[in-house]
C-alpha cells in the first residue's frame, strides 16, 4: 500500500495494529452462527475458539473467514488472504 492509498486519519490495519487500543486483527473461521443474537463461534488458526459479534459483516455463514478485532468481526477475508 502506498502512502497515497492510506486512509486519512487514524486507522486499523492487520500490518500496523489498532491505533486506538494497540490490538491486532485476527483471522478466524466461522464454526457456528447465531443470527438471532448476531454472534458466531469462531476459531483462529491454532484452534482457539471465541464468540464474535457479527453485526458489521452481513451474511456471515459457516466456513467464512473473518478479520476479528476486539471480539468483533470487522471484515470478511477473501480466499487466500494472509493476515500477519
């Protein structure tokens, strides 16, 4: 990403972490969804599971890969996306 492509102002990115809390986005895979509550049970690449809020990412389903920050899905990852 070039400097010109950078969003204006503070932002979060997988490479730099979160400007607000210092946390990072984690790639997770959806195991089970609870659409009535807007939650999904997800696992990271090491198999650690956690409940994730999905309100910001519409139409989450089993097997989807999400970028999760502070317990909230902030983006759907494309197939083959690598998160450092």
